C-alpha cells in the first residue's frame, strides 16, 4: 500500500508523528533505526497489517521513519495515521494527538533515530515535583473525558452488524444478493459500503435494503463490509464450475466464455485461437486467458502442495510482458503467484493470505520464469509456511499468519494463449486431491 502524502497545518503535526514513530520502534523491540534491514521493515509491515488491516510498503515505512529522504518531509494521510495510532494502542490519530499534545514551540521535534533511554531519563527536580503532579492530574482527567466521549460515540456503532449473502453458491454467471443483519437498529446507514475487490463496483448498503451483484467469471469473490471505510465483516461468493473451464477478456468489463464453459481435458488444458475467435474475443488486442476449477473441498489451504507444467507464448502484439499467474482460492483469503521473465520481474508478485510483496517495491529476480518451452511450477504450503519451486529450484520461502480456510478453487491465468498440463493440488495431511 502506498499512501498519499499530505501536509499538517503546523509543526505540531510532525512533532506528534515523531513521538508516534519512536513508540512504534520501541514496540518492535528492534535495533536502532539506523541499523534496520529490509527484514525489519517487512516485519513491521506485517505486524502493522495484521493488527490494523493497513499494509505499508518498505519504502513508505522508510520515508515515515526518516530513513528515506524526500524533497518534502513525508506526512501520511489520515487513514494511515489512524492505523499508526491504533498500532500503538490508541483508537485513532485524534486521540493520540490529544493525549500526546505538543504546543507549538514547547517541545522541539527530535530526529527519530535518537530514542531516549528510559533508564537514564533526567530526574525531575524537587521544585518541579508539584508541577508534574498537576500535569498528571490534568492528563488523567483528559483521558477520562476522551474515554467518556468514545463510550458515547460507540453506543450507536454497529459493531455487531454482519454481511449476509443469501445465495453464496452459484454457477457462471451468477447474481448474488447481499443484505445486513444486526441485533440493533443502526442510524448511520449511509456509512456502510460493500467492497467487491476487482469483481464489481463498491456499493452502499443500509438497513433492510438488499444489493444484487452480477458476477460473470468463475472463481471466489470476497465481499467486505465497510463501516467508516474500515472492514468489519467479509463473506465469500462461489461461482462454481464442472471441472476445468476457460474464459477470456480484453479488459475487466467484459468476459468471454470459451467453448460454452464446457469441461476441458485436465491433462492438457488449452484453447486454440479458433476457439477464441468463436467466443468473440478480439485477439488482435492484448488479452487474458483464464483456466478455472471452482468447487468445495476439505483440503486445507494452509497445508497442501500444488504442481503444474505450463507453456506460454513467446510474445503477443501490444504486450511486452507475458506473465503467468497461479491463484489458490480459499474460503476466507487466497494465495497468488504472478511470474514474469527476467526483464519484466517488476510486474511479478506473490501473496500468501495477508502477506503480499510486489516486484515494483521489492526486487523479485529469483521469481524470473520463462515457460515459452515449458516450465514447472510447484507451490508448497506447510502450516502457513509457503515455498515456491520453479523448475526444481526453491526460489522463495515465506510465512503468513491468517488462514485462508479450505481450498475452494484454482485459477491459472496467461497473457495470451497458454497451456497447463496436469495441475494437481493435494492435501499434505489427508492426501485428498482437488
């Protein structure tokens, strides 16, 4: 995630940000900030995302912590500041500023790298002892007032509101119906929204109103209920298939079922240019071909192996980077691996549940992959520890925290015409094959 930069109204905003950053560094119990490595920033990004659902890239964290210089000092947008405040124990940035208020000219902002050691802090003189008592009392009263305010505000907050899909299982295409379920009557109805990721436009929802959404592609859609733009619930919708099927498109607004979405040979999953032409696809423009197999299973998405041999085109008019993507769809989240040739690894990425790394922010040269003449892909996940093996070589090992639940589908995507040979996904414990 790359938040936009804004500017505070005065220096006190930067002073508060410095305090927040120092507390963050202390919370991580890491080495001095000058000694941090990429792994330290990745650890902070992962823990921040796990606790607040806001993920910041390594470069963004470096700018935030003053280790990546920019012409204008970096000051994150409010949503990011709220996440930082929540990460160190506050409700949001406003509460953090109230508790840690710094009057202009009273306290000079210090560099983040100079974190004071609490064991050698300056001891207050007897003359100032009474002043600190009064200050402590004032701070306590302020906290009481803030707590009362948030109790009053949260009295009407629909924390128990759930998102319900009345028909989560369907074929392709599928119209799914969503509604809200709550034990209390909510007044802030206009503040609810449903986010459908890339599958449909974000939609407001309120009260007993129902929302119907049309999904044209095989797969799993994770619909997330937002309140004040913060996620509070997620439901999944499944567009099932009968075996491996193919569909394609030139953009996200249109989809072209190929061969009537009839089941393909699982040992040689392929569609020809003639079949694409028959489906109405403009093959003179860049296009995507997707192979999908969507169905319920009892296979753990955190303990499985997936193997497949793939073939891709050498090139395609209008397309500089021909990529191959493997997606393992779970009940709650998904795993995703996008591979490119060595000259295009900036567009590579991997995502295992909440753990995501993209090639534009971290060099993924080890994931360079050219299946023009065929290439072997293996994804192995053992108790939330993921490995990627390309042509027999282990090129990536990483871990994640959030379970994706049971495996509900597999998607294999190609830029242009590609082929998948005998894809196999197997539970490592039960040996069940998808």
